[in-house]
C-alpha cells in the first residue's frame, strides 16, 4: 500500500493522541487498528511495512495509515514519535495521500500542531480535534494529488496567489509577486493568465475590491480605514475604483446593508 484516500470534509474524531515510545522492551511491533486511522510524526529511523509494502521511517517523516491495515515496525532502539488515532468521516471529496512522506518545511508547523493537540486533551478536547484536522489538511497537501482530474495550477501561480492574499493591504507590484513565486515577471504573467484568465494586476484589483465591498457592508470601519486595509489609502483613487469595479461609491455601497438614518 503506497497511497490512501483521505477525506477532509469534516473534522476527525480523536480516539487518542500522545507521545509514543517503542523499541524499549522489543525491537519489533506487529499490530492492526481495525477501526482507526494512525497518524505518526517520526523522530527516529526504523523500518515500516504496511500491508506488505515496505517504507523507510526517518526523522521528519509522517505516516497516515488507514483502518484495518497490518503494520509492522522494526526499531533500531528506543524510538519516540507523536501520534494520533482517529476516526475520519468519509465526507467531502477525497484526496490521494502517500502512506509515508516527508514533512519537509511543514515539519515545525506539524510538530507544533500535534504538541498542542496533546496538551489540549485534558481540558479542551475540541481544540485537540481542531489541531488534528488542521494537521491533516497540511499533510494532505504535502505532495500534489495525482488523482485529481486535469492539471492543477502551476506551483508558481499558487505561490503568487498566496503571496497576494496575504498582502492585500500592502503595496503590490508584479515583479515583487513574481520574485515571491520564484519565476520571472513575463513567465508569471503568462502562467497567471492561463490559470485564471486574468492578469496579475486585474486579480489584485478584484480581490481588493471584493474585500472592500465586504467591509463596507458588514463592518463599521470608517471608509478611510477600509480603503487603507485593502491597499488603496488614497480616498479619491478608492472612490474611483469602487465606482468602476462595484458600480457605486463607497458611501452608497455601505448604505446597501443599512437602513436610512433618521
């Protein structure tokens, strides 16, 4: 078994979570969890065989084993890992996930999530569930899903969008976005147009105005504060952008969701 199908439509039910220590009394463990998924984050080297398929365990790797699988560990000595035993509802679309994979740059985040989940068990089991769900989402996206129909966005486009979404309130230029995405200005322009049918500048403008529209209608932030929060601090430019993109002035957009003052 090299891959498994993981559903993330609902948070998991956490049966147990903690720090496991193995390889002390015996160098080999063979077992099954008939009804529970096994999530392990490793800090040691070992051999792992899941339903006959061998995997290499080393520090920084994470495994996600489905219920009912026969697991055999062969340890080199005392071995400690973070673990969670879970019931994962078959809700929402599935994603193909390797049984064992490297956590890579996500290792510190995953370690923090699992440690917080362990510490939250006694007093805040709801937080434990939330932290494990977040960890599963990150684990599911450590590698591309090979089962999704059609090619996904180019990694540079995904990186560019993530950079933009996190900095809508700040000055944004296409060269800066391209640098963050690790490609040239011209290459990003071509990739972005192919993936979104929009330009980088057009996407930034649309997302800023989407956020502004929401804040104008749903918050009591002043109009200057809304303008600054979406990276258009010049009120004249903000007014023009709202009229051009949203069809009305900021004051009129705010009035769409409030009763006239008396």
